[in-house]
């Protein structure tokens, strides 16, 4: 999962702290005056504080994101420069076989032998680099696949624990894939404790899903936590209030192991 999605929980915590702090500072009103406020006005004030806190923290994270991207771009630039330097290094050139009748024949032979040795070393280094890069990419891919599979297994386990139909959850997940959900958002949902519920809700509400796909990963995560989650939780199966089924009646009296109606009867 990207760093943008990983900051979402921190954002929610900070937003809640800011709201509590702003609320506790007070405005100089007495208890009786506060009690006189209507519920609607109180809710509006709280919402304004929430919006202010979200905007404040969003600006902060956007600035951190900008700095992080600048650092990444600078690192990438340096890597490209190093690659360019390596690529522009002159490759060893092997001169042709000298003419044995040349006056400096022996010197040319030695020069050619040295060039052959240098080329062999160069080719070996390049082959080693290519093999190392291939191995690095393979390991990175395997690690990513293992991490993804771990989250998928946990996601499926949560589906069962919540009481959802696994087939229906899988169908809902395919809907999100068909809509073109990006990997960051998909991983965020997979890791979320309500991931299966969120998946089913979004699959059933394509308009909301389309809006999420147009957002940045961070804002999509914030929207899921603040808007989508409450709706998705409504899909959670309610525990049954029906009493446990009555055990099968045997028709036996207290302490009896054989029905009284056939006690002593003989069957021929």
C-alpha cells in the first residue's frame, strides 16, 4: 500500500483530536446559554470544526507529499545520471589481428590481447549486473505477490467472520476490478477491517465507486472512512434473535429409556 493510504489513519486521529481541542477551548458562553442552543446549530458548529480540521490536516499532508515527491524525483534524477555515465563509458574495442610482417607486430599482438581481456571483463560485469537486476526484480515481484496473498487471505477470513457469502463478495470484488480500481485503493480495501462490506457496497453503488476512482488515493481513503464505511456497515448481517431449536422429542417419561406404549411388547 502507498504512503498516501498509510497516512489516512493518522489523519483521522489528528482530525478527531483537533475537533475535541477546538470544542473544549470554549467561547465564553455559560452552561445555560449552551443548553439553549438548538441541536441543529450545535451540529453545524461541530461540522464546521471538523471541516476546518480536515482542511488543515489535508494541507499539511499535501505539503509532505510534495516534499516526498520532490525527494523521489531528485533520487531518480541522480540514478538516471549514473546510468547515463555508465552507458557512455567507452566499451573496449578489440583491434584486428596484426600483420606478422609489421615492424611493431609484437606490440600490436600485446595490445590486442589486452583489449580481448578488457572486453571479457566488461562483458562479464555487464552480464552479472543484468543477472542481479533480474534476480532483484523477481524477488521484489514474489515479495509483492506474497504480501498481496496474505491480505487476500485475511480479507476472505473476515468475510466469513462477518457472515457474508464468499461467492457474493468475490463477485462484488470483480465488479470493482472491471471498473478499473487502482492497486493502491484495492490494497487499502483489502487491508480494511470492513473491506468485504465496503466492496459489496461499492459494487452495488457504481456512482460512488466512480467518484472514488477520480480522487487521489489519500482522499479516496478519507472518503471511504467518513462516507462509505457507515453505509457499508449496514450490510453486516444481524445476529438472529430466534431461540435455539428444541431438541427432538422422544415421547419418554421421566427416567424412561423405552416408550411406555411398547414396553413389554413382543414383536414376532
